[in-house]
């Protein structure tokens, strides 16, 4: 068992910077949870407080029901994998893997068994005699993960472990770490600023901004039901488009009208009640790029709103095409399957799928519907 609970946890550096602000997270036994957010949002500080490398200014951290605030790192039964690998350059891979166990005075047979088992799990058997400088980046990262595995800890912490690897290797290591999670059945807490890494690896994701938790949810819920405009814009690539406007009533219908009036449509029935209940008038309309179409030939039954705009830029990516266009002083982007033959500088009609739109309160930026 390894349930980790953060209760009203804050970190204040030098009595001024509130790096982590009243964070509450309950991480279930065997869960893979990802902390994600822009640079400086407090992810690493949160992880370091769990590891015991940073004091907790306020609140409590519990592992399996026991408060660990004052427990030294070595007694927390936690292993951390760092971004820079932190390998000993003068030691072989075997010695790097065995080092922590020797310090703990485990007997030689047990050390040998654990090192060989970790090497097997990570495919490092061939490299046990090599020094770190004779390994590739991906192999070094595996040794860093191996050093955590041999300790057989209750909880694994990962601090941006893949950020020094090239794009292809990152994808490969992502699947390896996910496989490892299944094989070891351990609780894992993983920090990244990369939302794709978060979406592909996490059972649940904690989105942070300015030291505060914005939303804790499954990848799919974060994508489909973002709690606020920040989460909506942070999760998904390319990002969600936003158009400012107002909700108005006319002839017993509720309309959305963009600020300069170039987009106007009736609010779909299933979304109407949220506006009537909450009495919100000024809003941000949110549309994901894949929900803007150039034609609704394929799905004529889908209700759409239309806007006209000049095409600014086309990005053919092979399996998809991104089209950038201007709308009321905003740059918007639409995403289309395959190759689209269209010319820069031409005026085009774009169709917004009204079943897939989001609304956020302009002032609080919280989700309306
Ligand atoms: P990144 O993705 O860039 O690593 P992060 O989300 O992990 O960012 P933290 O490293 O936790 O963010 O930093 C959170 C805030 O705390 C930042 O404003 C940072 O400048 C500040 N901070 C971090 N460490 C210290 C420190 N030792 N002393 C003072 N301020 C610090």
C-alpha cells in the first residue's frame, strides 16, 4: 500500500515567494499521477516536499495515513528520478545501481539479485560493466530509473526525467515508464511541463498554475470538461481557440455574439440552462481546432456556426493540416485530416461544430458549460 495525501500544503521561500499555495491532492495506491503546468508553477517544489528535500511551510503530507512532514528523506521509502540522471561518472552501471543498496548494508547476494532484476526489466544487462559516459542519453536515463527500482520503494517520484532526450527517444521512454508502472504496481508521481507526456502517461493529471491546483482529473475529462480557461488552453495541441463575446436574449432565444459582431449563433438547447441559472453575460467561447471545419458535407446533421476569414498560414504536417486565420484581432487555428489544398491569403468560410463548444465566464474564467 502507498497512498499519498497532501493536505493544505504550502511552500513559502524566504518568507516571500509562495511557490506552492494550499495544495490538496489524494494519490491512490498504485496510481500514476502527473503534475503538469507551465514553468515556475510549483511542480518541482511539490515533488521535493514529498521526497523530503524541501521543508513544508504549511499543511501535512501523509503516506499510508502517517504524517511524514518531519521524517528524513531516507526513511520515507521513496525513490526519486531526476532530470539530470545524477549518475556517478566513475562507477560502472552495476556499481551505480548497487551503490544505494550498499549504503543500506544489504548483503551481497540480495544486491546482486536486485541489480540483475532491474537490469533485466530495463534491458540494461549488456551494459552493466560500462561507465555512464559510454552510454547513450536513453541508456543513462534507464540507469537512473534502475537506481530507483532496486530500492523497491513504496513511491516513485519523477522530475521531468525525459526532458534531456530527443523527441523520438522521449516517446519510446514514455511507453517504457508506463510499462514499468504496470509491471511494478507502484505509486508513481511524475512532474512534467509537457502536456502530451501528461496526457499519455497519467491515470490522473494535476494541472497547476502559480502554485495552485487548477484541476485534478483523468486525461479525457481534462480535455472534454476543462474547469477553467487556463486548463482549456493548456491541455490540447494546438491549443483551444477563444473568442470573446456576450450572451443576449432575443425572441425567447439565447444568442452568442462575438465582441465585434462577426459571429452570432443561437446557444444550443443543452447549454441554455447553464446561462439562465448562472446569469452570466460576458463570456469566452472556446473551440478546439479539430472542431472547426471547412465543410460539413460529411456530417450535414451537425449544427454549425459560420465565420469568414482570411487564411494567414497553412501548415501541412502530412497526416493533418493546420490552418491559421485571423478573427476579430485573434489568431485562430483549425485542424484537418490529411492534406488540404487551400491558398494563403484567400478568404474562406469556417464552420464551428456547435455540439463541441465551451463557454467560460469572462471575469472568473471558470467553465460555464
Ligand atoms: P519548472 O518547470 O521551470 O521546473 P516548476 O513548476 O517545477 O518549474 P518550481 O521549481 O517548483 O516550479 O518553482 C516554483 C516557484 O518557486 C518559482 O517561482 C521559483 O522561482 C521559486 N523557487 C524555487 N526554488 C526556490 C528557492 N530555492 N528559493 C526561492 N524561490 C524558489
